């Protein structure tokens, strides 16, 4: 059985500040207004309250599990298998010109 | 005809009692009549469906038809289908006409099945009620004031309302099983790796798995024969021999050991759900099964573990939506970073942004070990509980969802309450096991209750057998919503 204890660890017990949420929004490339940041902060704190339950679990010596079947990554021969479908793929792009994807100017 | 099984439809088509064009037109007429009140489909394209039906008729005439040739199947809008609008329930992909087919779509095309349309879903499969779809919520055919469940809610509603013969879903934390339960249909999430994820828009790649949804276990078995199989384009697709999933359907259940996890029958489950589940277990005893009490002590950690791992993987997967190569781009912006930020803020809905935020945070510098790696370690503990349990039983049973379908808007403002509605299904995804839900009665307000059947790895044929024998002895699966 898992020993259940109140969460004491600083990482789990802390709540996010406005600055924390602004930083995460920037990393996630999501534009947010100050009121959206505040709503997000409250909801994230609620969710991290739920997640804090994990902290009490003893996982010493337990290997992290990323996939259910512990198989080695399959490898294939290093050769071209796909044909060029540039026109088909660029047909769904927001802005293209002469076969290139257009973005706002990056280099002055 | 709308009550016919896939096998009966296939027999009728091969016997030339009905053509695929006629059958497809019948379904299209029914969709035109009933979809406006259910909103189960995002895209319907009669011209493309009927062109496929015509080709199927030629194949039927030539005598080279397979089991599903000519049968109209709806596809969850998470599967890329060439020349079909493929939105994943998001504004981000409101204009994405897919240039290629997902592996699952190719499999149905090769089988000669008809793509009847793309079903509505929670945005990027993130939701348990179908209310996060940019294209509006789906209504439950049993009571249109209630949700169909999610994220495969459009598929579940379409199957329950007989708008298609069967349909596809995907399940990351319960997205096939929970809507199947809430809409009174059958659904199967296979073992992770059995169905290719190629062309299935990614949510949480270590958990995502496609599967069939239909009106009976027998129908699901025929769908699995088309959907399952190795695909080299999915790096986690498993290399296994082709199976016939119908092979065990008619075996008796004598000696079947059913494990009942005490954690699934503790507080939290509605009394109406408990009553229906207990009656189903009693029916299984009559069919020759024995009951084994088991424990999954770590299963209660599934929800917190899932809400670290799934958002982490989602935040990584959804970074591809940048307004450059496909999808939505904001109309106005100052520079490149501004274009990314505004396109993503305007293109993604609130729930998707919430999960991207959680994921970005738990993967950020200084928190990766404390959250992501910690969750992966507990994931192994959860999986090991099942390994231990299967030493004592053949299948595990319990409720699919703690309650029947709730009302639209009821849980809208509280993400944590919504997340807890997946409490019985998530552990199965974390362990990578196959799980299914079949109708087993009705609860309060006459809404359907789903029985969850969890199998050991690659035991899908056995689970389908277990479900089919129950469906031979009961008629819950053949009940249809009134007025639909």
C-alpha cells in the first residue's frame, strides 16, 4: 500500500504567482490578457492541488515508464521513401510564395 | 435496416438485396433529418460518400467484396482523410483539408467501407463532455439536454441515434469508453500499439489509441479486423501476426474468472450505476463466471498522474500549430513571436490552452523531475497492479463512469470536477491495456449505464467474447433512444 501523508514538499505545496503564469504563457507562445492570466492562475492552482497527491508516493527504485510495451525503438534503413508533395502540402498553408512559407520579417 | 448488424448489412449487400448507394443514401437522409438536433457531425459530404458507394457497388458486383465493403462508417474528425475537412474539433484547423489519409482511413478505404462523414469531438480530444468543440456541443440522443460524453461524443451520439452503422473513436484517458457508456453503445480501446496512430492528430502520444464504436461486440470485432495491424509509419505500432477478432465470439464463459477491484466499488460511484453493474455481474455468474476480489491500490493516483503526463505530451505535440504551415493564422500581428502568440491564443479554445499551460509548466526547467519523471514512475506502479491482478483473474470489470450522462453546462466551470469523471478509465490507458464499455442497464432519468471490461495485453478477442456472450443473454445493447 502507498503511505499517504500530507504534502510538505515545496515544489508541490506552492501556488503559482502571476509572474509564473506570465512566464509559462510566454514559453507556450499563448497571448494572454491580464484577466486571462488571473483566470489561468486560479485554475492551474486548482489542478496542481489535484496533482500534489503524487508527492506522498514512494517511488524510490521505480523506473519511469514511457510506454506500456518496453520495446526498443524500431530503426529503418536511411533512404528516401516519400515523394515530393510540396504543392499538396502548401495548398493548406496560410501564406506561400514561389514554393516558400511566408512569415513576418525576422532579420532586419 | 437501421437496426441491422454489420454482418447482416454485409450479407444483404453481397446478396444484392440492397446496393451500397441505396444504403448510403438512406443514412444520408437520416443524418439530414436528425443531425441538426444532435450536432454529431462536423462535416458531411454526400457527393464523396456516394462516389465511394458507387465504387463499392462495382466491387460487390465483381464478387471481390470484404466484410465491410459498401457499409457506411463514420470517422472521428481526429483522423486525417484525404480531401476531407479535418478539424479535430478546433478553430485552429477550421480550414484544414487533409492532403493525406491516416492509416486507419486507408484501412477502411481498402476494405471498401464508405466514409459517411466526420464526427464532432472535444477540441483536440481534450474533454469528457464534447462541450469543448469549436463546432458546438453534441447532444445525447437519449436526452438532448444532456452531454454524450467525450471526447468521441459525436461518434457515440451518431451510433446511438443510428446515423451510421458503426464509427471510429480514439481513447487517451477514456474517450471511447466513457461516451460509449453515456450513450448506451459498445466501444473498445485496444492495447496500446495495436492500431496505427499515423494520421491521427496527436494529443498524448504515449496514451492515444484508436478503436471501434458500435452497437454490439460482434460489430466491434469486424471493425477491429479492419483497424488493427502493423504500420511502419507509426514508431510505436506493434509487429504482430494478423488476428481474426471474431474467432472467440461464440466460446462459452464457463470458468471465466472476473476480477472486481475494490477501489472501483468504493465511494464516488452513483447508486444507480452501482445497481446496474451489480446486476451485470450477477448475469455473468449465471453464464458460468466466477468472481475474484482484487485490488488496484495505485489506481487512485491515475487522475493526478494523467493530468501531468497527458498535458506534458500535449504541450509538445501542439507546438506544431504555429500559423505557418497549416491551420489558423491571426489576421493582425506585429512580428513573428506576436504572430505565433496571437494565432495560438485565437486558434485554441480554453481547455486546450489550459492543458498546454499545465504541460509547459511541468516540463519547464526545474520541474521536469518533480512532475514528469515522478508521474512516469507512478505510472509503472499503476501498471504493475494490473500485472499482479491478472495472476488471479482473466478480465477485470467495474463501472465505466461514476455517473450517467450529466447535463450540458453542469461541469463547465470546474476543470477538476470534469477530470474526475474519467476516474475509472484512465488507469487502463496508463497501463496500455485494452478496455471496453458495453451497455448494462439504465440509471436515474433513464440514462444508459456502461459496464467496463478490462483485459490483459492483446486479449481483445477474449474481451469481445465476454461482451458478446452477455449481449446474447441480454438486450441492453439493442435498446434505442425514443423519438430518434
